[in-house]
C-alpha cells in the first residue's frame, strides 16, 4: 500500500506558467471519450483544434476502412469508448492519436506550448508528430499500421497497485514465467503484460496478498520481449514514411530519454512492442531543473496522477495537471496563464513543507 507521503495533493489554483512547460502524451491504457466530447462542446479553442486535426486524420484513416471520427466526435451523438472499441480495426488508436494532437494544439493556441514532451508507450506517435518529426497524415498512417500489428499480439495487460520491485516479486511468487513488467508508471503502480491465463494467476495471487490488480480493457499485449517478430514487422511497415528533425525534444519512457538526431525513431516506436516503459526516470530528467508544469495532452488523467506521484517522490519543484479534466483551466482566458500574481512555486513550497512533516 502507498504511504501517506506518496499520495499527490489535489491541484491548487492556476498560477502563472513557469519557464518550462512539458506536454505529457499517454498511451492506450487511459483513453476516455467523454472528457473530449465535453471539452470540445464547452471551449471553442478545443473544438477548432479537434476539427482541424481530425480533418487531416479522417482523410487518411478512411483508406484503412475507419469511418470519419471528426464528424462523429464533434456531432450531436458522439460514440462511446465501447463503440469505438467495437468499430473497425484501428479506430481506437486513431481516436487517441487525434485527441492527443487536438489537446496539444489547443494548449499551444492558448500560450501553453511545450519546451519538452514526455511520451509513454504509443503516445510516442502523437508526441513525435507534435514535435514535427511526422506530419499529421503520416502520424495517422502509423497509428493505423500499429493497430494491424497489435492485432497479432496475443495476450493482455494488468495494472497492479505496486511498485516495480513488488511487481517482479509477485510475478515470481505466482510462478508465471511468461509475464513481464510492461510499464512502470510511478512508485506505486506497474503494468504487466503476458498470456491471459498467466495474468489470471498473477492477479489472483496479488489479490490474495492485498495488492489490487485490474485487467486493462485492451485486447492485446504489448511491451513484451516475445513480440520481436511483430516489432520488426511494424518497423518495416512505417519506415517508408519520411521523418524530419524534431523542433521540440521528445523524452520517451521506452527509449529512456530524449530522442537525438542520430536515433532511429522507427525502431524506437517499434520498441514499444518489446521493451518496458519506465516513466519515473524519464520524467525526472524532463522536469529538471524546476519549476516545471506538466500538462497531459490526452483525455484521461491517469498519467497526470502518476506524474504527480513521481514529482512528490523526487521532491521536484514541478506540478502536473490534466487540462481537459480540470474545470479551472482558463481556456477562454489564456491571459491568466501569464498574469503576474502569486509566485508560481508558492504551492510547491507548501507541499514540500508538508512532505517533510509526513515523512
């Protein structure tokens, strides 16, 4: 169980932006449709960004048999997450890619453009596109081709309320040799990947020993060393698409740091099928030196919560927020993001003082 000092505090009121803003791009495990639908209806800047992005996305995705998502998501009867999952192959991946790009562009439009980006798992597709490595059409091609290869990755993924070391111990104790650590989200949360039957055994063992275990609603495995054939096939399938130098650094939780000019981004994307994503180490590098504000460019807030826990553990002068789920984010009044007022790090000084009391 997490200790009291591991728990992130609820976000405080908005204060002026620090010099360093980081956009967080989540993977497929926390994609929710309703926050996006609510936001595009409530905020013109988000609606304009979504319309612009999905106009390009739909032009490509229709060639893969995916119905136009922009018209559906911006219309009167948007699809649910369950309906997207039941739609033609690739629909959830394309929806996540387009939503992340829309949130990123809307944040840029209100003056919260990033100096760095952090990508978890296949959030790398949107992050690399946002950084100019790929255009939106080619990013859509990558998302669609990823879906085809993921359909060949049998198995599942399980979320444990345990750190990486405890997760490894549970895997060993349950006698599940084909289960692997897929994602280290934060000090108290780890995702496993492997065959469904062996995940059943880990989940049962974990639950019996007081550790929460939840199977993710993903019909595939990923971040597993057995998927080398699929990874090679995916890399070959996207290598025909042109890549350009990034205008903003992209820190990859799988790559272990920022991509450099000499790095093979095609191989890096494919490594998301075979290598674990480890957020704490990479997030610490991207957030230093502080103060830094991390904004989730996605529809969920699980990545934000993990980032908050990591920042607390590392005693970083940073904060993580999920603008799409934050009713106080000033979408209509972006000038508030730059107004002079209370020092940005006042809340962090208070938080760190409280940490000292608790620890």
